[in-house]
C-alpha cells in the first residue's frame, strides 16, 4: 500500500490502517486522516487525496473521505461514542 502512494503525499502519510472490513484509512498527522474505503480504484482515491491536500486549507481535525474518488468530501471526524477509548 505504501508503495502506491503518490510522491506528493507519501511524505505526509504517517500511518496506513486497514480495519476488519478492509476499510483503508491514511493517518496524515494527528488531526487529519483520509478514508479510502476498499482498495478498489486505489489510484483514483490516492489522486483525490493528493488533490484535496493540494487545494484545501484544512484547519482543525478533519477527515477526507474519498470512498467515491470522483466526489471527495472533507468534514469533521465522527464523534467518539461515550465511554469509548480515545485514539491518539
């Protein structure tokens, strides 16, 4: 997976995680992540992440969602359920 990262974002990605459902998430610093979903259309999804990072001023915690690579979205991370352990 790491080898597939475009040079424009490879240096920014700190973590690649895959959950039990096969959802791929990139950790891009403590306050930013990118949800790719499955590895289907992986190159298009990575290009979409690179495009958002190049063109958007992101402040505060944010999640870039490129599960549909032609329609990337950026928003706040989902709330942590009460009583759930907090990450990072």
